[in-house]
């Protein structure tokens, strides 16, 4: 059995990142400044979007994006129940209703056919999530949005570096929200970025992330700055500090290498798990490049002889960490009490949830770690 505990995720931080953060700490400028601007420039260049706006979290990115796309109290926003709770929370916080629709059984992404059925006169926007880093069927989703005059905001928290028909997620024309939470493909500690092509919306996002101040508000303590500012719209405190951004600048320089590593590890998992009846891995669809943020497997308890909860426990006893992505939003008590959702509303999501478990996946893992995970799975089967 494996001697040390294999964490489910571990950030890839080297001396280069540490040096960059220390340089910022010594620079005398800690909040949003040159490093945040540089990080934005590099994010825009990487995703081939015209603008990138750095914020304090992926959640803040989603919230501001929906706001800028005009989501208001009384509106409906269509999204997947198979996501992290912040995707639904931001819709609620804007006073709109999260309208969940079920997922596809093979990709676990939102099902475009079901989106069509959920559109009402109140629908304002679609909020698809690129689950695990495999892009949603954006062409179909965009076509639906155009036909019904809806806005699209992409939750790309998992999908930095993912590609759809050869184009990077983030550069496809919608407001696209990335997360730099520590488990993500790159991290800023905490942080998020919105990429987009519309200059007017980018400017508004920049104001809204810092109280609604004019875009140079942060410069007011510098020699060229001025103490004077005006507020024309009440904003939020969602800016990204230079401490966080300097970490992101270094991490972003490594994104392709980090994602290649994730991809190689994912392929090894796929190969080694292929022979185990009762375990299904996520299949990649044609034209998609996944960023492999997570490696979920689906456990068919009837075939494997052990269910997901038991497998999680057995793996833990064998020093293997795991996680579950995700507890469906509509099963959370708040969403049931507030919006009337019930168990049974989204059968595909609930079936997938009952068997899903994410195995350890991070760039610092070696092939032997994969061997340990696979051996532990085999050993757990009765
Ligand atoms: C699908 C999804 N959306 C949104 C978020 C929110 O990102 P953050 O934690 O940076 O606010 C996360 C992750 O944490 C996520 O997994």
C-alpha cells in the first residue's frame, strides 16, 4: 500500500513564483497595479481575446459578467445543475432565477437540446460550464442564443487552455470567466479573469470591480495620480492584488507545459482503467481539446460491486485523496426551499452524481502515483 497520502490536488509552485511574489512584496505596491495589468495583457494574448479583466475570484468574474450582460431581478438565467454552487449563487445574487437544465450523459456538459425547452420570455442569458475542461457544444449554444436574442457567459473555471474547433476557450466572443483558485490549472492563490472582445464592456467591468471608480482610480496614490474620482455606478471590491497577479504572471507562462502534463497523466489513467468493468472515464468529443482540470470516473456500483461512497472510503484508507465534482445545485436545501427544485428533476445529473468521483490529478504527479491509484481501486473491489 502507498505510504504517504496522495492529495487530490496540489498547486505547482516553484522558486520562480516565490521570487516573483517576494519582488512584489518588496516593491511597495501591493494592490492592483503593474502586475495585475501585465497578467491581464498575458491572459488576453493567451486566449486571443481583445481584453482581459482580472478580479478577485472566478465567482466575482461570473457575477460581474452577468451584471454587464444586463441580468436583472426577475430575469432567468439557464445553467447546468452539475456545477460548483457559485455558478448558481451569482444568478441568485443578481435577483434572477437559476433555471437548471439537465446534462449530456457522455460529456456531463449542459445539453443544448434541453436549453431550447427551458427558454421563456424571462430568459436573459445562458451560462454554460465547461465541465472538467472539455468545452461545451458552443456552436449549438451560440446558435440558440442568437435565435432567442440571449447573452452567453461561459463558466470556464476549469477550461484555461482548452480548445473548441482549434480556438482557445476565452477567445470565442463571449464573456468568459476563469478561476485561479489553488486547484485550478494555474493559480493566483485566489483570483479570476474575464476575457472578452467588447471594449465598452471591458471598461465597465474595470470600473465595477473597483467601487465604480474611473479606470485610473487605483493610481491615485502615485505621483501621476490624483485624489479626485467620481462614481457614476456603485461598484464592488473585486480587484485582484499585485501579490496575487505576480503569481499568475509566472504561472501563465507555464500553462501549456502544465496542461500537457495533465493530459499525459489523464491518458495514462484512461489506458490503465480501460480494463476495469464498471468504471467509465470521460470520453473526449471530436474537435475538443480538454484542459483536464479534473479526472472524474463514473462508478457503476452494480457492475463494480462497490458504490461511489464506499470507493471514496476505501481509497482514503489506502492513502488516496479524492473529491466529488459536483453535488448538483438543485439538491441543495437552499435551492429547493427558494426555487422549488426537487430530487428527480434532472435524472441524468442525479445518475452521474451518484457514481462520480474525481481521482488525483495535478502536474506534480508522477506515473507511479497513477499506478498507486489504479492499484488501490483494484484492491478496493470486493
Ligand atoms: C465550475 C466552477 N465555477 C466557478 C467556480 C468559482 O471559482 P472561484 O473559486 O475562483 O470563485 C469554480 C471553482 O471553484 C468552479 O469549479
